């Protein structure tokens, strides 16, 4: 059973940076993608960035060049470097691993950006 553990969230002022990390315990062999999603209060969970097993990357439009996703296959980790953070980036950020028939989610890490 794969488990995901996120770290790196916190409180930062607008314009600041945070780096989120996600480590998978258990094999993610056969997964199609790893990525980050977020959910703000009262809103639906949305994709932030994903990276496929082949290395293709997709970002949400709101990222606008501010975030960078990276993956280290040897360690089964995926990171999200977030720069130029805005108050509207405030949300719980979730790590995700996609398999063919199911997804695995982390417990989430809170990111709060103050104005």
C-alpha cells in the first residue's frame, strides 16, 4: 500500500516562496503520474501541476510560471517549488499519485499566504 507524506507548507508573506515535498512509501512502480493539487476553503480541489512517468509536465493556468514541479524517480519523491506566492494561493496542498485504476492522496499540507 502506497502512502504519501507531504512537508514544507507554512505561512509566508505575499511575494515569498515555499517548497513542498512529497515522499512515497511503498512502490509506485506502474504509476502514470505524480502531482500536486490544492483545495481552498469552499472550493473544489484543483490540479496545480503534474509530471508523468515519462517526464511530461502540465501546470494549471494560474501558475503563470511561478511554480516548478520536479520528480526524482530513484527516491519516489515529487517537489513543488512555489515562488511569487499570492494570497489566492492559500489552500491545502495535496500530493497525488495516479495509477491506472486508482489514485493515492497524501494528507495535505497547509499553505497560507498573507497580504
